[in-house]
C-alpha cells in the first residue's frame, strides 16, 4: 500500500505473511518507535475525505464527520467500503453494508484526500 502525502513524504505499508501484519515505511525507511521496534498493524484503514489547505503554512481542515469512502486492508487483502461517523463513533462497512470485523491487534488509520493517488 503506497500513500503519497506531500512531497517528499511517502508512506508505504508492506504486508508480511509471517505474522499476518503490515509493516510501515516512511520514504522507504522502516518506521520505528523510539524503542527501536518497527511499527506494524494487523489492520490498515484508509479514510478518504475532503481535505482543504486553509493557510500559508499548509494547515488543513479535514472533514471527520459524516461519511465517505474507505479501504480496509486485512490478511493481505483489500475491502472496498465506507466510513460513517455518527454520535461520536466511526464505523466501517463493506460494499454490501456489513460492518467490518477487525482482526485482533492494532488498527492503523490513514486519512487521505478523496483525490489521493493511493496504490496497492
């Protein structure tokens, strides 16, 4: 999964069958915690939403209420679906409307613009 954020910042998640997990890279370097342990997750969620740059230092207004498209990555596969936030809770559903059941373990959420060129 490759997410091109503002140049030259690119995030990549690499699926590893051993451990059934995704490992995070930033600019092709492993992303590690202060402890030196690589960052990984069992579930990756990409929320696609409206993002607007609001000033000259590139601060952004990000739509976090309502609904929109989502991609959910689990077990080396992708599920095209949607996110919906109501009453303070965000839920994720597949294309048929069934709520996503996440794998036990970390869930990492990436927020991208609706016109982002995410590849997988």
